[in-house]
C-alpha cells in the first residue's frame, strides 16, 4: 500500500512547511494506538504523535484506513481556543500517523481529582466544553470518543478538547480491558448499538461528564464492560439530586433530560444545555430566598396578630412581653375585655365582641403560634405557668358583659375562662378550655447517604427498613441516628449523625475493601470458569470477590483450548481477565505419516498442514490437545488448520509443553531437548 499525503491544509497557521519526520521524546498513555510527545525539528514545535496499527487481517482494512483519513481531514479545519489543533494525518501500509497540538496540563479527570471544583467552576468548565462542541458541530465535525481523559484543563481554568479526528472503531481499541473500561462510561446508547455518531451523541457524553462533575460519581458505573454497556443502554441512572446533596432538583432534571436514552428527547445544542443549567441554578437560590422570606413574613404576622392585646392606661396596645411580668403577677380586681383577633394587624383595636365561632379560630391561631415559637419562649411560658395561680372567674352579673358576647380573661401562663351567656334562659354556662403552653411539633428531617462504591446497604439502628446507596431517607424525626453502611468485600462502617428539624443531613462513606475483585470475560462468552482448580459454576462474564492471594484462573470451553493464568489480587484491587480463547484444532483425523524425508518434499492433503516432531532423546510420548498419539518421537503427522497444544513426555525427564498455530498447507517442525 503506497503512502498517502497528510490531511493538513496547504499551509499551517505559522506558515511552516510540513514534515513527516519528528523526534520522539516521551511515550504517553492512550486508549487508541500509541501516543508520543514529539518535536518537529524543522519548525521546533512540540506535537502529539499518535501511531495506530490497523489490523492487517481485517477484510476491509483499506476501507477503514480511508475512513480514518476522511475523519482526520474533516477535523483539520477546526480552529477554536477550546480545541487542540490537528496538524497532519497520513499512513504507511497499515500504520496510521496523526500529529496534533501538544497540550501540557492535567486531564479533566486529574484536575477534578486534585482540586474538587465547586459549582461555579463546574459551570465555567461546562460553558467552555459546550461552546467548543457547538463550534465543531457547526463545521459538521463530531467527536467519536469524548471523555475526561481527552479533555485538558490549562492554568487559569481554560479547557481544551483533544482527539478530534480520531475514529472510534472497535478494532483500534487498546487490548487492555481496564483501559477500555475507563472510557466506556461516556459512550452514548446509539454508539453502542452501532449507529452513527451525531451532535446529540456528543451531548450525551457531555451530560455524563457533567453528572460526574456535579455528583463526583459516574451515572453508569460498572465493574466490567458488559455491565457498563447495559447501564448505558437499558438502566436509568439515579437522579443527580439523590447522588449528591449539593445538586438541586432543578439541576438534576436538566441532567436527566440530557442523559435521555432517546436522542430526540435530549438537548440539541450545547447552548440549550447551558441555558437550562443556568436557569435551574438561578431558580434554586431564588426559590430558597422566597421560601425564607415567606417564612419570615408568616412568623412576623403570627407574632403581631395572634396574641390578644389589652389596652394600656394611656390608650396604646401592649405587646406579648407585657403579659409575662418578671415578678409573680397579682390577679386584677376586674376582668379586662379582649381585643378581637385578626390575621395580620399592628394597629390598636377597640374592644370587640368574640362570638363562639371566633373562639375556635382563635384557638387555631394560638396553636399555630405554639408551633412556630422558639424553644426558649416555650420554656419561659412553662416556667411562668408553674408560678401563676389559677385565674378568678369573673362575676356573673358584670356590668361590662352584654347578652350574646363571649369574654375571656387571659392571665400569664394560666388557662382561659370562657363564659357563654344564654339569651333565653338568662343563665350563664361556663366551660374551661385549656391552651397548651406552646408545644413544639418538630418538623421532619432527611438524611442523604452516599458511599464509595455505590450499592452499599444502609441500615439505621432501631428501624427495620434498609436502603441502597445513593439514597435520601425522608420522614426522619429530629435526633441522632446510628447508621451502618455495609457491602460484600468491604469492612462495614457505623456512624452517628444528627438530623435537625426541617433540614437534610449528609453522610458520605468510603468503604475499606477487605477482598480483591476479579472480573472475568472472554471471547467467546459463556466459557466455564475454574479458580484454583475448582469449578465455580459460573460462565463468563462473571465477577468474583476473592481473598488477597495469587489465584490460578482457568477458562475452558468445548472446541477451544484452555486458557490459564495466575493473577495476584490485593485487598481493594480490581483486576480484569479477558482472554480470547483459541479455536482448537481437530484431533480425530490426525494422520501419522512418518518418514523425515517427506517433511519438506512430500505433498500434504488438500488444505492440511504437516508437522514433524523430534526429541532428544527419542521415544517421547506425544499428546495433542489432550489426545495421545500411538507413536512416539520421532514422527510426522498431518493435521487440519487450527490451534494445537502439544505435550512431550518421557519417563525420567521433565515434560515439555508447546503450542502451535497450523494453517492450510503449512510445514511445521518441533525439535525439543528433554531435561531430567
């Protein structure tokens, strides 16, 4: 395959000539291909060089390279302060080379881990990210692998998106499952289903990143690729307001819309997403301020209007403090007429009649006052009540009484005497109604519990219910609670936390692991798994919590060669083991043909391979894929194409194990020296 020209513009920004020779300075980490920090000596410019080895065995290798070059050519036009420039792109045979602007600084993942930004910083980063993507989308360019690892944050908070022009193709990924797992969480559902990437897919990735910035947790977290993919395509994430207490419900709703599985239901531009976040962010403080103002107004109105005032000698009204004297009060010689009660008033009121129906309203207002009064006021009221003698009943034929009226004399801390006069009989029927001395009806509180990792069991001492993190527990009476958080493979944590009236307390616990975590996947799936020589009864993919140690993992499947590996696990360590099993060659039609002279001169059967096996000393038994041959070494056999594991063994000598891949018409030779 001939070398093509690069995908650069005719002239670079600085007018320097192009070159395909660079000096490699340092190898960097990368999920796709190998990335180097390099220097172009001709123009003395640092660049990031990505070298991608396209698998030569692909049927459409030429088509794939062509698409990679087209993607690079499209991204080459991007010139935005929030996007790293792509300088050149080209290929030689099946190796693709891309050079781009080298950006020094931490990735977004590293930046967040070290700085823990607040909401203003998160919003500033979100605006830059969305503005850069909107610019690229206007140029008809999309990002195929947007994640925190290819976003860098410069000093001063400037954001740069890397890897525009890099095609996302499964055969180009890093073969290490752990590296793929890091970035799989940010892929959109339609990408996983093999559909083309568009702007809404990019905005889904942005929403996933923003969710993680706001809550410090990924909405689709999983221990292996299969679990992550299922979470993205089929599972609705926890609301962001439940995942972290600092996220308001308004912001949470915006994020959940942006994470919709349906592309049409998401925001269609980054500007729309930012506008919705700004509105939600401004609405939360305004709503809280309005609620606080409303609460203050209610308390002021109740304080002013709900306590009856008696006229003072000079004609002005006295406040509630006049009803609580410092010394023991004396019972007045004659009852005083109460003023009528209105919802809100600060003006002096003349004595008014109080009908029986108004008495019920007065008692309701008094009860509301009791709820809102401070505990200290209640204590004072209780103390004065204990010191005050019962009030005297006013005379039956008082001159101030009028037929059909209700009069009450309120003494500090005492009960209220109600006198109801019957019109017809002229008799007075008296009933005594007790006003409780300001009981406190405490408002319920909430408790938001989060853990690392998620999915831990939450239990509260004395309660039968249990929950899974992240969780906000509501309807909790004010008080101190003993909370236990536990998860298999981790040491349980017990904390005491106080829940205040009308507020939400937060509890975030990082569990200490006691076991190691092994994720086993395979190609093909459905392979039987044995650990330390014992069958687990599980097939791949599967997860295991194992004691810290070196464990022998064996995968076996009919028609394939066994795959065995020793894996060392430490407490808290997560390890992925994902081998591709080799298709075993057939052993039922192996033919022993013998004769060394036929090795390179004899003709094989159509599509068959020949293998010569020799040992020193001679006479070693031969086992191929678990099948023992009748003849010992030396010998020549004819086999079908496939993978073969061969064991050579002779009494008094150590066995020799080797494996070969036989292809059609191959001529293979094995020559081993046995050791005692």
